[in-house]
C-alpha cells in the first residue's frame, strides 16, 4: 500500500513538471510565431551592436558573443552615421534625418527629420532607444510611445537606469532631471549650487552627481542632493565621470591633468571610511573619449593615438588595442549585453570589449560587407514545371546606382553659444562668447539675461558689457542665440562678482600665541573681500618665510625672540590677475626663562586611596610641567603658581615622603615633603595589604 502511495506521488510530481514544461514551450512557440503578446513587464536585453559602414552604405549587426557579423540592412545614410536599435526596429541616425528599418525583414520603413542638426548621444535602454541632442536640449524617444521631450537647456552626458529612466544634467542652471520610461515630461528633483560644474553617473543603478567644483559625489533623491562624499582629489572643470561604477570604484578622467582616477564610492551607502583614490597616468598630449564602464571594466579611447584602453577596477591596464579605419575619431558605445563597442570612424571595424575581463576582439565589418553573406537576400526560386512559359524580356538598362541626395532639413533654432566667459568691473560685467551654430538660418541676435535684467545685441556681436550692477553681488550671465526659427538653448558663464578693478581685500584680524619651545600658533578672521573671490592667504613669520594657506590658521616652529606675523588675503575679480589684500599683523614674543624654576609643596591631603599634593610652581616666565611621586610618578601636567597634583590608587601608613618636580626649558627643580596626609584637618591612619606593600617598597628604596 505504501509503495502504491509513493508511486502515485511520484507520478503526480512528474505530471506537474511535464505540464509546466509543456506550458513554457507553448508560450515560447506562441511568442515566436507572433500569436501571443509579450507580458507587459517582460523586457528583452538587446544583444550585440549595429554599426553603419560608409563604404557599403549599410547597417551591420555585430554579435558580441560570437564576434561575427550576422545581419545587414541596406539603408541610405551619410558617412559617419550612427545606428541605434530598439526591440523591433533599428535607426540610422544622421544630422539631417533618422531612417528606421525593420530588424526582422531588414527593410527600410520611413525617415523623419531630427529636432536639431547635431550628432546626438545614443542610449539603448528599456523603452528606447533615446537620442539626446545635448546642445539643443532635446530628447527623442524612438521607442513606444515615440516622443520629443524638451529639456530646456544644454545637457551634459546623460545616464539611464536598468528600468529605463533617463537622467540628465542642465549645464546652464545645474538642474538634475529625470525622464521615466514612457513619460513625456521631465521633472527636476535636484540642483547643483550656482556656478558649480558636474556630471551624472550611476552607483548601484541609482543616480549620483559628480560636483567637479566641490570635488564631491552626491546621491540624487526626491528631496534633492544628498550629503557630499569627498573625492580626496582636486579635479579640473573638464573632468568626465564614467556612466557607472565598477564594483566599489568609479572612474573619473581628468584630461587636463592626464590622469584617470578610480574613486572608492562605498562611502555613499556604507558607514565606513572610503579608501584612497587610485590614480593612473594617461599619455600626455592626447585627447580622450570616455571613460565608459561595464560590470568589471573601464574603457577609454585615446583619440590622438587611435587606441582603445581598458582597465580593471584597481586601475590595472588590461589591454591597448589600435582602432583600424580612417577619418574621424572612433566612437564608444555601451551595449545592453554588458559589452563595450568601439566603432571605427568609417564603420569598417568594430572592437568588442569583453565587459568581464577587458579583452578586445576586432570584428572586420568591411570583410563581411564584401562577402555579401550577412543579411543578403535569397536567390530567386527556380520555376516549377507546371508554370506557363514566360515570354522573353528585353534587356534592361543597368539600374541607376547613384543615391539621391539627403533631404535638406528645415531651419531650426540655433545651437547654444560656445565659450561663454565673463569678467567683472566696477558695477559692471563684461561677457563674451563664440558664435552659436546657425542650424539652417542666419543668427539675427544674441540675448544676455541675468537676475534682474536682460539685453539684446546683434547677430554679429561676440560680447557686450552689462552696467548698473551691484558691487559685491554674484551674477550668472546666460547667452542665447536667435534666428528666424526661434530661440536656441542658453549657455552660462561662471558666477562673477562686480567690484572696483583691482580693489584689494581688507586686513585680516590676526591672533598669535607662542610657547617657550618656539612654537607659534596663528589664526585670523576673513576680511572684507571687497567683491573679489578669495584665492588663498599669504602668511609669514619673521625668519620663517611665507606660506600659502587656504584655511584661517597656521602653525610655525623654531621661532625665537620677538617675531611679527603677517596675513594677507589674495583675491581675483573674474578672469583677471590675482590681487594681494591689505596686511594684518601681530607681534609675538617667544618667552625666555629668567632663571631655573622652583617648586614648593604646601600641603598633602588624602582621600579614598588618593593623595592630593598642593604645590607652588614658578617657571620663571616660561611654561612648566610638574610631577609628584609616591612609589609611582604622575604624568607631567602644566603648572604655574598654585597647582594640585593627584596620585591615584595608593595606600599608606603613618608618615610618608612625597617628591614634587618642576621642569622648564631652563632646568629642573625638586621639593620633598614628609609627614602624615590630612583629611578634614586630621591625620589619616589607614592600614591594609597595600599599605604594607607600599611601606616595604619605600624602605627598600631608602636603603638603596
């Protein structure tokens, strides 16, 4: 009976497994044949990468897992076009048009104009792909539902989370904004401080802001930026942060200083100190693209040398590979399959970077294009025997292989002005810029705005001076260009404080203290900067030279006699030269002893196994330290005049002897006291094991 029950249970279990397997196979079959809808929340990861080959005028698909070209779509496009892929379609992206093709049939669907004639940043993510037109401040979603979302201003490099939220950073006003999957409106929950530059990255698939001005990292939350995590390094304004962290390290490239830094970001989420940054030296004189990260690898392109470099999270160089091809610089792209793809400028080669170990494989796209095997149409079928014979056809002229010229895009609002800078004057600011991209229509004017006003100048102007401003108040000036199609995005200069030209800062209030050992401690208050921006302080002490200090205190050693301490604030007005402020000073005298010190024991009291030794200490004009001894010696303590020295955890019997010592730079003195310690004015007789031991040790010491 038990055997039958076990068999029945096994049979039911196997039947259940069989039903599950059959159901899964049926679901897969329906999905493949197109007779079943994909579950709403099921997302497929796009495998591989599409590249546009200039010579073949076609898009090719590179399978990163096999490092082979496995599909070809003949799509007209300009040289240097990008290709973006979504779930069902691919898109050849030019400056003047976007051409869609079906990934299943490899046939062209339609072409649409872009919102701006610039090369966009491509994001291949869930709900996408997205094209981010950074200068124009426009985000195009090519997925379902398609949309063009205005960001309101120029953008730094965007990032996107795994579930499909695009995060952007406005470079003109510091706004940090998000565009959730499927949304048509952006929200901006956080802002960088005015005048601060930065960029976006992901740590743990959550957005993080790099503040390149404050040299810190901040989580982005619903209530704004979180507390800053110091980087431990100083960055230049042009520093670029990777799209995501590699383990506990985040890559930041600083091309001005020829360095790649790997920052420990565990302090963002864990209550422990961050490890020191790892810094890797880069080739001097090179121009770099990146960094771009996968799960375990950081990749950069040395555009000057035409090489792709890969590093692990510890900064170890994994590979250096030459990028084949001619013409423009190579292009970096992050695939959804955890691989990094590096396209040669003409699409003739794709370097596939393994996201786990940093190895690089070169895929020859030209070779695949010449073989005509990838995505080539099948041959015409042979006619069957029951078909009617066809009449002979005339020989046709060879087809016209000349491709029609791409359509001319309609004029759009101009791009953002470039190289906007500002310098201060007395109640004024001078702002200058380089021309914005016309985008199909002549620039008719530039508009300069600031808090409290605006002005307009002609389209040929490259600068203007704003007058009537308040000295000592910071201003951020934003410049936008106009043409017949509208107003373009703005670009801002760093905050500038108007003030009289070269007006020096006031004098700091200085405090200085000296010890007999020649140590001088100096502190001061920040003076009136007179509208300038503080650079640092210049601090000097007689005989010790001058120091550059960023804080408001400093220490000097080895000072003798009477010395003068001076402090000056160094300020700047805009991009002008540094200006030294007025000098604050203080004289300080290193104390000198008038003679050897003296010490006198005036009273000894006892309470609860503790002796209180009262002394009169005289250091003769310099600092002194005192000790007391009864079998054990106390630690030295500063003493001057009436001082109490405490001997703890001792016991005694009858009369005892206590020694007190004073020490200064001029010498040492000692006083001894013998008697019975008092408590409340009377003698204390306390007998116990510790007293006997103490008495025995004292007698042994006296015999010696």
